[in-house]
C-alpha cells in the first residue's frame, strides 16, 4: 500500500485550490460582462423612457392648446 506524504496531500490541495480559483475567476469575468451588458441595456431603456416622457409632455401641451382654442371658440 502506497502512503501519501504530507507534501503530496498538500500539493493536491493546492492544485484543487488553484483549479477552484481559476473557475471562480472565469465565472467572475462572465458576471462582469453580464453586468456591463445589463448596464448598457438599462441606459438604453432610460433614454427611451426619457424620450417617451418628453413625447407625453409635448402631447399634453398640444392637448392644452387644443382645449384652450375650443374654449375660446365656444366663448
């Protein structure tokens, strides 16, 4: 029966730790990329919401102008 030495066991543990480290670094990089993509999408949606809010405000002003014209015509 072959007995593993302390150094062998330590080497195996270090190898497992390094493997896990590299796995986590890869996962971390993927998550960072996903976050960046989501930030870009969020900025695009925020711009779209802002444009739509401006459009709504413009339409509200148009409605107010039309109502004022109707009121002035009706007396």
